[in-house]
C-alpha cells in the first residue's frame, strides 16, 4: 500500500524500503514493487541508501553513473537498472529506522527538490506503519523464544494468562489495523483520482492513519508488560464508552445514539480491559452493519443498589440461533476472517470484574448485549 502510493504520488517506476536490523547492524531491503525482499547490506552500509541512513539526510541523484555512492550490487541482485534515485530517511521519534528510495522518474524526467519535499511528507506517517510492523515481528519472535525456554516451568494458570493477553492483543490489533487498511485504501483511491494534488489535500486520511498506527504501537508495547492478575477499581462506564466510541471507525451509513441513565455510579473494573470490552462490542456491531448501514444504541442505568447495567444494541442482521449457543466460545465467529476471540475475551473480562454478560435472543431485529457490573457503592 505504501509503495504503490509513493509510485502514484511521484510517478516513478519503483520504490524500495530499507529497514535497519539493529541486532545484526545491517541495512536490509525489506520491501519493493516485486514484493518482500531480503537483501542485506552489512556495516558500514554502502550505497546511496546506506549514506542516507548514516547521515540522516535525503539524497537526490539524477545520474547514478556520476555518483560514487551508488552501489551496483543491489542492481545485480535484483536485475533492475537504476538511472536516478531519490532517497529519504524513515524516522520515528527522531530516530532513523530505515530509508525509502524511489527509482527512475517515468518518461526519463528528473527529480526535483519539490519531489523530495513530497516524499519527506509522505514518509512521516509511513514510517510509523512500517515501524509498527517491524516491532510486531520482533515481539512475536521474542514470545516464541520465551515460550520455548519456559515451557517446562510455566504452570497451567500462567499459560492461560499469557494466552489471554496475546489473544486480547491479537484481536484488538486486528481491529486497529483494519481501520488503518480502510483509511489507506481511501487515501490510495483519492490519490488515483487526484495524482497531482499537494500532499495537504490528503491530510484527513493521513491523520487517521497516523492515529491508528500510533494506537497499534501502544498495543504492541503493552505485549511486553507483565499482566498477572486483573485488579479492579472504580471506573466510570461513560468515560470508557466514550473512549471506545472515539477509537472506533464509523462509516457514513452507521450512526450511534446514547441513552445514559441519571446517577449511574462507578463500577468495579479494570479501565483498559473495560475499554477493550466496549471497543470489541462496537467493532462487531459496526462490521455487521457496514454493507447496509444502521444504528448502534448505547444505554446505561442503575439496575439496583448493587449493580449497573450497560446495553449495546445494533440494527444489523442479527445472529443465528445456532451461533448464539456458542457465541462466547473461543474460535467462534459470525463473520469470514474473524479471529473468534473477541466475545470470548469480552465474557472473560466481565467475569474477572465479578459481573456477567448475556446475548438477548434475537435473529431478525439486530443484536443486543447486556452487561451487568458491580457498583462501586456496593463494595
């Protein structure tokens, strides 16, 4: 997606992405128009890409034969001859994580400093997405190594806790990256329609991609945080619902309505897991109604002196009776490509809070989940 967008924006033949492998001190060609690659440049990172990565400066070369930095090794390994190169650093929080280089302007034209500025602007958000992917790969490898080393010593309880954490992250990451994919597709479509527009024209889409990418990076960071047991504390359900609403992707054909009760007390829960619970339920409702549109209704009320009730309903196609029987089981999903862990996690978290959740029986009039949580006043 990033590579295709760069080619369209700058009208170039090819785009390559090099990322720094800190463990081996190598500059690695990870992505190109030909798909994933794995060409490695050892320290001190030769070539124009290596020079840009080392010096944290862009390079604009319209004749590679006259530039002594140009490395012909990559051309030999890829079978592609490069005549002109525009290369800029990829940076996250001020640190260079790699470079993006575009090769050969179409129709023999030359790169200009205007093209360089456009590429620098474009890579500001692209670097976040690429860094996110790199971090995720590193975390997966770290967990696989940890599991192999500790397999004999981990108790069944600890295995269960670790599995719940990883599944929680995987499901939430799936939702966040799904939003990134939607906004990136919108950006690509707009760039195809208006290929010569300044980058500021696409700022709305870029900001959404950046927001969701940063959220994904936070999720990845949380994977390394030790979470043994959940500690409940008083939480405002309305604040948690607002967080979930604000961090969900809302298509134009889907709306939401709030029907909050008066004097709804705080509930006993874990803030992050309650936000995740609401976000999962909203994401499922939105995905169910994406094709034909609809409405989500959020209701809260004080059931009695000890309990608070939260209802999340939608006007989607509903859930079949057969699926309703197993809807909270792990691995069960009502949509193609679903991970089948979201509602299992929702029920798990609610039980950890000492509450309960039910799916009201309905197959035609949308879906309604009713959550009941312990009031902080009852503790």
